């Protein structure tokens, strides 16, 4: 082990170095720190995987990592090597929250995640375990990692009921009349703009994997609370790894379970003891006084497979008015989906979409005002990112492989979900001139659309060096007629089109 320890400083290859950290922590050498380094390494390596299959295979190595001092953090279920639990440790609460946060950072981008946000101009107390705020979406997350000693009724009261109270308290504080400032770990305090929020998602994550079943959806006072175990949180964020995809799934999930209490049994029937069965029967009878219930026999991934295979929605007949209860036997559906032609086609189609993710995380988010253009990109779901990336890369390839005498080109690109100016330029094109052309092109896009397009971005790339150019414009106040006339003359002098088109309504 001493040899392995020395190798951590001498090894450059990230794959080997991460594996060494993993070996050291398994053998209890500086266990906690090396485990964190291993996790960070696995996550970083995953960013460079193109397809969901590649990312999934690499990230599953996480399940072998032990992040606590006393017991293994990740266990296996049905030999699938999927993370299911975080066991007891002195710092289990904090480590559990860190686990949930890191997965959210990877899927949603840390920029919009507030771990343990404080009410800094109020009582300075923690509002919730994790808050995600992006555009009109607010996600309030409560993390619970209590010990389970076989008493389901007592355990659920200790975890779920307490978590619901915490989320309700957070929601009251966030949406009260008084102003609230949020402090992000990487930037200055900012105002929580509650008037912009249109959708609220309330999520409870129970990290104890010894629980063999749980009520996965609660309704109270017209509000829905989505409950997931650690496996469900990890796998749903891994497979539906954009905020639009996650919120669309949560909305469909809520609609599926909104009629009757819903219980999920994610474990194999051979993994459920007699005590588990007796307890489940009692809990189900208590929750469904009228005998109407929804039972899901399968994991969150099995449920996601059903959702994907039905064109990213659940079958309408499951919500028919005459349906007075559901038994969804889904166990094994995810494994079948992975082996299907549809899964292969989906991965292949989405492959180029990760160009957008890498572009944002490696270049754009660190630039001045890069968060605005990042917001445009991250409003796209995985399929939309794939379509956008394919269009840009094909555009660039067409000029990069074409006439070398073309030093600059600009093209207006419009999809139903984004307005963008594509720019191609020679490797040594003067930067100041390029910046001016980008700015003019953004105004030109507004003009061509008769100023109906309120937000437009610009994305450019050089011929061979891969240098990126970014731009962003948002119409806040209307232009005066005099300003429009000046624009028109500028565009005419450049030989640009001056006939306005209805590019997008």
C-alpha cells in the first residue's frame, strides 16, 4: 500500500490515478480523503464520455467507493452494482448531503444549485438541504439519512413526515413577502426572485438502503412531494441528466401517482422478509382507506424505461377515470430497455449533445456574463441539445472543409426552442473585428425578426484551432425609430439583408 501511496503523486494518467485512490480507500489508507478524491476522479472522467452508456458504465464504478469511516457507503442489489445506501457514520448527515449535491451539480450545473442555503438577511438558518433555482423552476430537496431498525411505521414518521415539514417551512420562507438573499458558494449573495417561479418541485431523498419499500408520492394540501431512495435519485439524475428532462419526468410521475397513494417495491421479492411484508400490508391499508392504491414492483429505472419507451410520457390509460388502482409490474424493464434497439438508437442520437455540456463547463460558464448564454443552452433537453449541436458542427465542418478563401461566415439559426447566430472564422481573424461583427450580428437577428425575438445568442468557432466565440443579447427596451434607421444603414453598408422576416413568433 505504501507503493500505491507514492504512485498518487507520480502518476499522471487520470484513469490510473483515480483507480489508485480507490484502492487506497478500500484498504483504509487515509480512507475518507482518498475516497473523496476517487469520487471526484470518477465524476471528472465521466464528463468526457460521449454516450449515456459510456457515462453509465464509468459512473457505476462509484458504487464500489467507500466514503465513510465505518461501513461501506454503497451496496449492490441483484448484482447490478447500483448504489443504494449510505450507512451510519459520525458525519453521515453531511456526507449524505454532499452525495446528493454532487449528483445535482453534475446534472444541473453547480451554477444553479444552492447546497444548504442560508437566510442571510433573516434568521441566518438553513432553508433546506439543497435548492435548485433555474429560470421559472424551483426544486426544494430534503435529504434524510436516519438509521433503520426494522420499525417501518416509526421510521417513516421520523423521516418522511419530518422532511415534509422541513420542505413546507422552506417554501414558506422562500415565498413570503419579505425579500430573501441566497448565497452561492462560488459568488456573491443574490436576490431570490420568487415572482419568476412558475414550477415548484418538492423532493425527499431517503438514503438508507435497508428500507425495502416506501411511499413514493405524497399529496398534502394540493402539493405533491416526490420521495426517492438513494438509488432512485442517482439513477434518475444519471439517465435524465438535464433539468428540462428531469422536470418533465417529475411532472409525468406526479400525474401518474396523483390519484391514489403510491408505494414502490424496488427490491427483488427474495430480498423482502416476512416482517417487511407484514409492515407493507399495514402501511398500505392505512394509506388507502378506500382500498384504492398504486403499487410499483420495480426500481426507478424500470419506471423510467416505461416513460422513455412511451415517448417520454406514461400511457394515458393509466390515468383513465375508470381506473381505481394500479399494479405496475415493471421489474426488469430497464435491463430489457438497455438491450433494445431503441436504447442504442437513443444513445447514438444523443452522442453529439454532450458537445454543449462540455462547451459550457469547460469554456462558457467561466466567461464574463457567460451564465446568460449558458442559460439558453441549459434550457434545452438532451434531444434538443443533440439537434442543436449537430446543426452547429455540420455548419462549421461545411466551411472548415470548404473554400480556404472564406475568412468569415455568419448564419442565422432558428429552432422552436432557441435563436442563435452561427459564426465561422479563420484562425487568425482579428479579435476586435470579430467581437464587433458578433455584436452587430446579434442586433441584425433582432432586426430581421422585427424585434419579436427577445433573446438571441451567438456561437462561433475558428477553422482548425477550435477557438470559440460567444455572444448574447436580450431586448429589454424597444429601439426608437431613429435607432432602427441607423441599424438599417449599417446593415446596408455591410451588404447584409435588410428585408425583415418573421423568423420566429
